[in-house]
C-alpha cells in the first residue's frame, strides 16, 4: 500500500469513527498530540469550484450571445406565435437582463476570489474574513446590476422606485429585522475583533465551547470538542459574554488531584512539577505551578497550573497531565487519596511515628557520637522516649531566647543554627542527619542560645529532660564529653557575641552546672 493510499485509508477510518461515535478520534497513550490529525473534514475541493465557475460562465456567455444575436427573432416569435405583441420586446429585455445579471454575479465572484483569496492572502498572509468578502460581493453586484438595469431600461428610475416606496421600505425592514441585526453585529465583531478564526471561545449561558471556524454575515461558526458544528448568531455573540482563549496566547489550565496526608507536600510538588513540564503540548516557556488548594476530608487537595502551546487540545493535554501524575506517583510511592475513614489510635510514647520507624530511630541515635558509650538497651530506651517531628523548609524548630527542656537529633534533612545580628539572622552552623542541637538549654537550664531553622523538609527526634536524666544516671561519664561539645559550641557563638572564656575553665563550669541541674554528685 502506497503512503498516499495509506493516508486516504486512515482518513476514511477517522471519518467513520467520527460519524459512528459522534466524537473526534480518541488520543491513545504513546501517540504524541502533534500526531493527532485535526478533526475538520474538508467538504469542497477548490479545483471543482474553478471548473464549475468556467462551465457556468461558458453557459451564460453562450446564452447571452444567443439572446442578443437573435433578439429580433425572439421578439417576432413571441409577437406572432404567442400573441404577445405588446410585451415581446420587454420580455426579451428582461431575459437579457437576467443573463447579464448572472454574468455580473460570476464576474464579481471571480474578482472576490482574486482579490481576497489570492492578493489578500499573499499580502497579509491569511484569507480575508468571510463577512468582508460577502459585503464586497453585495456592494459590487448591486452597483453592477444598477448599471446594467439603467443601460437596458433607461426610462425607469430604479433608485426612485426603492426610495419613494414607504410600504416597500417597511415590509423590507420588518422582513430583514433579524438578518440586518446579525449583519450589523457581524460588522461590529469584525471591527472589534474580539476573537479570530482558530481561537477557542466559550459563549453564552449554555457555555458553548469550540474552535472558531468562520465568521459570516449571519453567524459565528464554532467546532466543538465533540466535532459538532455550532452556529451562534452574530447578534447573540455581540450580546452574550464571551470567554476567548486566543490561539497565539499562552492559555493556562488547572488540573486537580489529591494525596494522602502521610505524603510529603514538598516531595509531591517536586514530583508533579517535573512530570507535567515534560508532557506534550505543555509550554516550556513557563514552569508549571503545583500548590495545595485545600486540606480536604480525604487527603491534601492540590492543583497544577500549566500553560498550553495549543489551547484547542486542552482536553487531551489535561488527560495526559493526569496520566503523567499517576505514573510519577507510582514511581515516587505517593498515594492518591480516596474517600476513607482512618481510625487513629494515639500512642503517647511514640507520637508521630510510623510502624517501621522505631528501628530506624534506634539506628539513628546509635550513630550519634555522644550516645556512642550507651549500651544497645539504653539506646533503645532513648528511642522509645524520642518523639518525631517534621518541619517544612523555612520553619523554626527552636527560637533563640526561649526556655528549653529538650534536645533534638536530626533524623532526615538539614537545619541551620542562626543568631540574630543587628536584627538579621546569621548562620552559625548547618547541621545534617545524625547531628544534635538544643543540648545547651537542656543541660544548663539557660535559655536557647540560638534559633534553629529547617533548611529543607526535616525530621527531628526530640529527647526530653527525664529520658536524658535516666541516661546520665547510668553513664555519668557522658556528662563530661557533653560539656566539651557545649564549650566548643559556645566558642563558636562567642565569635559574634560576648561569650568567652578559656576552654578548660568553661568546660569545668559547664560540667558542674550540668551536674547541678540534673541533681548529680
Ligand atoms: P540551645 O542553646 O539549647 O539552642 C540553640 C542550639 O543551637 C544550641 O543549644 C546548640 O545545640 C546549637 N548551637 C549553638 N551554637 C552552635 C554552633 N556554633 N555549632 C553548632 N550548633 C550550635
């Protein structure tokens, strides 16, 4: 099968699908949107039109030749054979006028095609609107007809016939009320140009939506996304509100989805943004925006806003975006939320922890250097007492100056230790997984020396005063190693604040204040 036959076969197949189902052929995964043929079916071939024009012109030309060449014979025929002696000449003249009128019409159509079809397209790059072409045809034909009529019937004043007849005017006005309304609305639409051929519009209370195919002197023709043609009269289009999505404009769409409450927003936003920006027909000029719309009954509700290259394909693109989200969720192990009723049984000792988290916490605490001397039972006991908290990027975990009775271990993510310097936050240290903070206030009873802010989504394990006291009672040596760390951190802060002192003095001072605070000897 040749390529051409194949394409014709495909086109026929598509046409049959459209006819049978009343919808455009459905896009299937794996085929890019650019491969989808447009749904418009060309009805007339311009070649046929040209041939028809020449045949019609030849017939009319021949008829004119005959009625002018044998006019006296026709007059004779009508007078003698048909007994119409009085009107014979007028009848022949009327027949001549009719044929001349047809010829004038054909000439006007030819000029129309030549001026608007060829010259206009050549100079401006697009075809002239149908309404403009129709106005040209009406005016040119009327002028030509008046001219022919005046030459053929010099005794009759056609202008006076129209202008003086008041009754004729009233009848004509009433009969053409709607037509003229549409005609002038069409002119105002052309002058205003609120939309053009190829734009997607949504009109009126019924929200008829489709791609503009034509604007004629009577109506705006749109092709809906079910491949139906809808005609909206020009007067309706001029009266009703119209939502226009211009073809050469970056129009945006919103697609909604949701996730379970257990899925992290930062991760979801990143995963969806990356999945959507790659999709076909999603504009590369603006990065899609993913944001939380609502904290819903069943889960976290999100919306993704993306911009389309070709807005007319928004249905397919919305579907493709949803498909990409599904696959991205599956890879990233994010779950869609569906109507569920979750029964949460709160266990106070392990607030915020999932079932698999406990061993990970024991492992994490075991890897913290100050807890290295602890036995595995003591680490497990500490893990039991630890509470997990998750912070979004930029959220403050502890605030400088606040009282504090617990310390924290970074389980996942990173935090920034910040002090305030002339009203502005200055980073002193960045702590990542396995590091700890908040021990100064916990062990000395003094206010927090700095603020700690999450740099990225961060999970911290909080250990309270009582749990640490139990650990100190079993491991008095731990206090000494901690006092060294606290002294070192104080020196870090002293670079900007007036905290100073020799290392030995400071450690000894901290050691005794920890012992005092925890009631140790
Ligand atoms: P705390 O004073 O309880 O609260 C702020 C915490 O920031 C402090 O305990 C330390 O754990 C931590 N911190 C202060 N200075 C430093 C530093 N120079 N390096 C690392 N951590 C610090």
